[in-house]
């Protein structure tokens, strides 16, 4: 047997690896985190005061200081968790055709979720400290928050790119789902539309709820495909 025929035989054995499938337990874990994250994200978006109009002012934050801190830390964490979970879910739902779109979209979505969380966590902590009467008098707290609001760049440099990535990343994930044909055709369309309508947060109850419902639908699709061993078309 020649060297060329040996190399050809090895190439034939290794050139076409079988796409990996997620175990049911792994899929259920990701789907569960996605559902919890989607609900938390929607609740945070509905609760969060609309940007602008003195939304970062002392009179707005002081009466809800504790909930302001809690919602920004834990609601923001829900947004990050949903972003990472939907990125993983789409990567599992798109094993072959559209995988490049899924990988790029997943990276942007996950980075966006982490950047967004960094920004809103900073908002939550700064607002809580500035309105704590044991830390600062009301006048000093008002002055501090006014200064932060007028010089928002240190927070905005993380928050604004995070929002941009949370808009762009899911659009690429939608393309991946569309190309893979692993889910009903309406789902990537709804994912793209509700994503654009739902960010930035505080766009309205309908938009935030619709986006959360779409994330839940993606979670259900992942659960269904991996727990029932439904074949996924790659054509």
C-alpha cells in the first residue's frame, strides 16, 4: 500500500465529522436559564424609568432607592443571562448551515449582555449611594447625581455599546436560525422584529413582553429538539 493511498484513507475517515448534539440535560439547563432571564429582562425593562427627562435625578431615585439598586443589579443580571443563554441556544439549534452566523451573533450578543450589565450595575450602585441619607445630605446627593447625569460618558462608554451589540447580535442569530431551518420560519422573523422593537429597554410593555415571549419560544424549541431527538434539517 502506497503512502498516498494511506493518507487518502485517513482523510476519508476524518474529513466529515458528525455534528455534535447537546445532551438533554445541557439543553434543559440552557433553556431554563433563558426562560428565567427572559422574564426577568422583560420585568426590568417594564419597571425601569424611561431614559431622559431627569430619570437619573435625586427625586426619582430616592423614594425607590432599595428597589433601584436591586432591579439594576438583578434585573441587569437577568438581561445578561438571557443574552448568554439565547446565544448558546441558537448555537445548539444551528449545528451546520448558518453556524458561522450563529457563532458571530453569539459572541456579539454575549458581549453585549455583559457590557449592558456593567453599565446598569454602575447606575444602580451610584444611585443607591448618592441617595442614602446616611452617606450624603440630600443637597450633596442631588449635586452628585446631576454631575453624573451631565457627565455620563464613563457609564455610557460601556452601556451604549452594550445596547448596540444586544441589537446587532440577535439579528445575526436570527439569520442563523433562518438559514438553518431548524425552527419554524416565523421564529427568526419574530426574533429579529421584537429584538429591534425591544431595545433599548423601557420601550413599552408590549415590546418588552413580545421580545421575552420570543426568547421563551426559542427556549422551547431547544428543549423540544434535544429532548425528543427531532432531526434538524441542514438543507
